[in-house]
C-alpha cells in the first residue's frame, strides 16, 4: 500500500516564528551516518497533529539525508510507517538531534 508521508519543514516554521536555533544547526552540521534525529511527520491531512519519528541516519550527501525509522510510531495516524522504512529528508526537516534520550513518540 502506498501512502503520502509529509515531513514538516521545521526550519521554515522556526524562521516564521522568529526563532534562530544556532545550537541545532551546529549539531546538524556534526551529524554522521549512525546518528539519530527526530522528524515530525504526518500522513495525508494537516487536520491531525504531527507525530515524532526517530530516524537513524544511513547516509548524508551534502544537504540530503537518508535514514531508517528506528522504531514504529505508536501513533495510529502513522500506522503505515514501519520500523526500518527508508526516508529521504533535508536538514530543514530535522526537529532535533537525539542524545542519549529516545524519542517520546
């Protein structure tokens, strides 16, 4: 089954709100394959709130990132997104860089 997964452009949302997150940009610049990040995603309509996905980065080429969903979301809205699903995204989609704490999705 095919579905349309939309990733939130977090950087654009921050700019519109007047937020300049220098620390996040620095953390993103230091990312390597094997590191984990959080992305905010939704399927279909914007009626539902976005859901946090924990992604383990598999490759970085310039501003283009690829990664796999580290674990299935507990959200029924994103039930189609399985652990191991491959996603392509940019640094603008990164909500946060994961330290030792897991995503609270």
